[in-house]
C-alpha cells in the first residue's frame, strides 16, 4: 500500500500558493485494508476514508468509464491493481494530474509541470468529454488563475465546444 498527495495541493505547492486541503490517493489497498488500519469509510458506495488522526480524506485509486449521459452513469473500478498513473489519467487537467510521494518526489506522467510553466489549462485525455461538469471546472480554474496568465489550451477549448454542441451540458443540474 502506497499513499500519494494528489491534485490541487501538488499544483498549488508548485505555484507557491497556499492550500489547506490535502487530497490523498491510496494505491494497492482494499476497503478492508483501510478499515484494518483504523480509517473510517465516508460512504458505503464510494471508497473514501477518513484518516484516524488527521481526518483528511484518503481515496482508493480508481478508474472510471462512462456508462450514461451527463455527469452520472460511471462505472468505477477500485481494484488494488489500479496504478497511480491509471488514477491520474481520469483527472480533468494536467495541472491536477500530478502526485507527490512521501519523499517529496513529483510524479507527473502527463506533463502538468510543463503546463504550469506554460500557463495552460489542458485536458489529460479524451475521457475529459465523459463528464460535462469538467467544462464548468475549467471555467472556474480559468477565472481563478487568470491573474497568473493561464489560458485554456486550444485542443481543450475545441473539446469543450464539442461537448456543448453535443448537448452534454444539458444533463447538468443546478446543485452540481
């Protein structure tokens, strides 16, 4: 079992921005492994656990595959065989698809550090189009990082336009 700091905490640290939330991903574990170590499961259907001391969230590594319209209808695999790279591949943007191990090493299979340097918001994979909520997330990141000079990559903008044209955003509901 290995744990990695992932997502926004890694991104913000590389940008020298403060952050308060630590998102952790656990590789090579089962729900029973987590429970045996004193973690508390957050929900019955989703393997996210609270650390016994820090109460930070630790999620088992997973893959996702779309099975329906909109942002619902995903089939998730939480097998202990899911790799860190598999988990990072399902994330929205390259700048959010980085991890840090317990020695401080950055794992960056999708060149998120380069996109941070280039000030680009770029999707990780074509699976981006499977979740229309990601269009809104990109808009939020574009607004949040506008003062730092970030822009949406051309290919990501084209993919988002295709999602709008395909009616994918019509499946979003207000609370999302």
